[in-house]
């Protein structure tokens, strides 16, 4: 499509027909203007699209189709693949490099960095896996090692890099690589990466808050957040429950002090073991 073009999905009733619209941006003082240069009718609704080796790949109803942008400024169908109930999402990947051999029904996935992936599966769990650099042979190095597991309680259907608010220069926490997630229930959440010393600190805060409070279901927090699916039941690791930690701000002074008692703040001091600050 080129850097000067963009595509727009137009929703239609009954998913029986749709259009692919290609726009061209202006130059100079008109660079904020868009001009429609091509419109292609398709038999179905375009649910998702991406660029593959300079060509446009589109998920249309139960098919995935590849279009080429010609010199005549037209989209020409190159090939189609029909092997889906409904093709809802496309993400282009050139070849297979690493594999997670655990059997899970995935609902969303995103890369945190070049060596770590974040995934969500249908049983309302989140997990991370990473390249095993300590493996002895090439085959084992292709296996993704389990890094984190966490029960969220809602099914995530989308991950997107970024944040809903701009970063603040006075933010004392060195958070990195923010990833937004959305669930089928309408929840929007944020996952960020913390340096190891801050992760350990907030893990202790999480345990302290869980020790001093009871959730509405009267279930131990560690049990509630454990990764649970048809084939796997395992304790939560590699994640911190931000909602639970944030609830510290609403606690009575004495309860909050008890939750923080004896916890070492990174680079600062140890919280008192009594209710006096």
C-alpha cells in the first residue's frame, strides 16, 4: 500500500458484502488531507488486515485473501485460502522460530520483547513464555519456556502496545513496555514491566495486603489467582495483582501499616513492624 496510503474497514449488515477503501495522503500543506483513490467491493465483511511482503492480506468472513496494489492504483486479488469458520484476526509472521508446546486455546497474543511473549487463553488466564537460552541443543532452544502464569478472571481478546495516558517525567516507578488489554466483558487493563527489585517489593506488598484483607468470595488470594484450565492447575508466578496492591490506598491506617510491616522499600528503608510510621 505504501506509506502514503491507508485502508478503512466499512461495516455492513449481515456480513454479506463490504468494501476496501484506499486513500492517498496529500503532500506539503495538504498532507493532512486524504483522497479516495480506489474502492473494491468484496463478498463479505473485512474483519482484519495486515501487510505481507508489500501486499495486503485481508480476513474476509471465512477466508483469508491476498491483494496486490498495481501500478494502475487498483487492488488485484492474488490468492485466497478457505479453511476457517470465521477469520477474525490477522497478524503476519514470516516463519516459525520458537514454539510453545503446551496445549492451550489461545484468545490473544503479543510480544513483550524479542524474546518474551504475552498470551491469553480461553479459561481466563494470562501467561508469559520466553526463549530458553540455557538449552543444550537447537531443538530445545526452539521451545518456549514458561515464565509467568496468572488467572485474570476475564477472557482477553486483544492486546495493544501503549497506554491510555502519557508518561509522566516525575513518575518514580521505572515501568517499561506497557501493553493494554481488552476483554469480552468490556474491561480495559494495563500490563507493564518492572525491574526485579521493584517486582520483589510489590510482590511483598501484594502478600501483605492479601494477608490483611478478605475478598468477597472468602478465597485465599494465592488460590484465586492460580492458573487454572482443563489440563493445568499451577500457582501464579511472574505477575503482580495491581488491583490488590492499589487497594492499599483505601485501607484504614492501622491495616495498611500491618500489611507493610517489615517490607524493605527499594533503596530506601524498611517499613516499621508496628502501626506507627
